[in-house]
C-alpha cells in the first residue's frame, strides 16, 4: 500500500510542469494545463515528496495515508 496520498490544489496549480519533469510517472499535465496524478498508488515516496517540494505554488499536498497527517506543504 502506498505511504502517501497526493492531492493537487487546482486553485494554486499554474501548470509550471516542474512536477511532471521531476516525476513523469506520477504527474501529468491535463487539457486544462494543470497537473494531475496519473499514478495515485505509487510507492515512490521520495520522488513524490521531492516533486511536491519543487512546486513553486505548493499546489501538491502530500499526506500520510494511515494517519492523514500532512507531510507537505507545512500547515
């Protein structure tokens, strides 16, 4: 089971494509030029966190699946 749950805040995403360059197997740009998660069951924990931390708008929200504790961005 994946450690993290990934959510994209569509109000913050500006389509910078950084997440898609950092983790193309997890994130993609949709027709609306905003990121979306293409592999929500990925076990690439470090890659997910790195891509989220690279987002200039902090639009990628990473939480622990078991505890629902926010990992990124800091609350």
